[in-house]
């Protein structure tokens, strides 16, 4: 793992902010809570006196299963645990205060959409360097005037003690994912009766500061580079997407290119933003649905509703079990919920409402973001009429050998069509995750797309 400090004087993205101290870093006195009553990442250290335990450092090395081979195929450390209870149609009203409206709607729509609830484990943590930089950021990072950027931002979480909804969202967008990673994953978009085929991707994600030839003066408005090659089926294989994720996407829109293997041409791709169609997703997700939410949030007003306790997917190792086939996971209406795991955790609730005069297929989004990892875990999407439309769930998992909280898979359910998308499947893939892969800037040029695109 290679961590390079950098200062970024350009920006995060536009959004509405609260008045008063919205642009100010927290005081040294408030930041002193980090590592004391708060974890270094900003979560409440204490438990809730019930199902949520105190955070004691997250999963440690001595808790990693001895059978794990360090090959990116993760062994379930909680395989022997039993379900405590199940939330279903018969008792959903009893637990409604700890569920999102979207989860409740899914339970009521599908009798097999149930939530198996297990003991809560606060496994999430980060490398010490990332936690140290997060603590430093608390007193130094500020939103610039207008909310379009960050001042004095260092690699790590910028706002461990957030004061508004945008700061929480920015924590999600910038959260640490290992510096650089290559993954081979599958995506399914089953029909309402459960028929599906798998689209296979090889993704590369590299933070600018993790490049082998990193220079703090080059591409200083770039946060990370992303390259996604379709490797199957044959009719799509060889198409490649390249993204330079700019920090201030209002000042400089995301740079994106696509290589079409059939035409053997590289073209700019301005549609890879906002509600542009997701790659090979059969219309089942927008571009900014990827990673639960990504990109410029300037089309929305962001409200920090508060914190609450919710049953969210967590420690979802069972969904990556190599003994499972995709047929055993992908079912009609939703994934096989018998393979899921839900735990009670505290989340930040942020509401995004579309600004007057702006366009997006989602008029409102309610995001529920895990306090320990800053990962969006549930997002309810509403259409322009204010009707609940799509429900996203991230099945959180801790990649314990590299101290990276991330997702086993992401799901996005369409309540109207009865269809859904599942992204990140690894059960039948070779070399699912490789962290610490060395890349340099020439690997992320438009010219590199032709080399990456093969049939």
C-alpha cells in the first residue's frame, strides 16, 4: 500500500449549504473528540446499550480467518453465527422505525423478501495513515465559497464531524478504497420472472496520489482514475470506459471516453454523468447510481436529516461464497434474501431534493450512510411526482486484509417494473479483487483504451 499526501485547492461539487459555519472546519476542541468519544473516522465510539456494541478498533488481524489465503476470495469470519430473528411481512410494522420506506415497500411487495438479522459487529476500520489524516482534516478542510470545492484537502475522509448533508455525501464519495484496485465482477439485470444473463467487467480504480508517477502539480483537479472493460458476453466484450473523476465537476465536468470495439474508435462520452444510462445495465440504473451514488451533486439540495439506527446489510460474506452459483443468488424480483445478513447500525440520513430548474429522473433521494465506513448503505429513490420508485441496497463487507470497507454487491430494485440490477458478483469470477496494483498515468489516457479493448 502506498499513500501519498496531497493538497487540493480545487473543489468538491456544488450543493446547498447551511448558513453560519457551513464553510468552516471544526475547532480544535471539537476535533479532540476524534479518538475519544468518537472514532478517528467520526463515528460514535459507544454502543447504544443494546444491539449496537462499542467500536473497539474494528476487525483486527488476529480475527482474520486462518483459512484465508490472501487471494481476494474472502472467508466468512461469522459463518457459524445464527439468525437472531427475521423481519418479514408478519412483523414489519414492529421494526418500521429502523427501516427505510423502500425496505418496507420491498417487504410488503415480496413475501420472500425478508431481512435475516444477526448480531451486530462493527468490523469497519481503516489503515492508521488514513485515520491520522482524517483527524487532521477535521480542523483544516473547508468547503470553498459557494460549496464548489475544498480547501486544504488531504487524502482520507474530509469531514469526520460533518455539519451539513453535502459534507456527509463528500465523505462517501472520497472514502478510502485501497489506493488502487483491480476487480473482476459480474452484473445481472434479471427480467421480472427471474431470467438473466451476466455481463462481466474488469474494473481498475486508482487514486491520483497512488500512481507510480504521481505529481502533485499534474491533474490536480482529479480525484481518481477509473477504467472499466467489458469482458463478456462476446457481443459486448472489448468495449471500455475511461473516467478521470474531477473533484470540482461544475468547474470542470468529469472527463470520460469510451472505446467501441466494433468501430475501433475512441470517443468522448459526456453522457457518463448524472442520469445518463449505466454501462450495459439495460436501463436499470443511471450513471450516478454506480457505487450507490457518485459524481457531481450540484443538481440537488442536500439536507442533513440526522442520525438513526437502521437494519442495513452488513458483513455480507455469504454473498461471496465460491460454492454458490449466480443462479442461486439471482431470483425473480430480488436476490436470494436467505443469503443476506442484516445488522443494526447507526447511519446518517441525508435527503437530496432536485433543485428548481434542474433535470434528473430522480426528484428525491434519501441516503442512509453507515457511520463507521461512510458508505451509502440504503438509498430510496423517488420520481418527479414524489412516488417511491427504486430502492438501492449495498451489501457491506470488510476486506480485512487491506482494511477496506466496501461492498460485496450492490442491488437496485425497481418497485414499478419488478426488475432489478445486481452489480459486483464475484462467485464465478477469477481473481475477483487485487489491491495495491501499480499503475501510472499513461495507463489512463484515451490512447490506453485501444490497448485495453479486445474481443
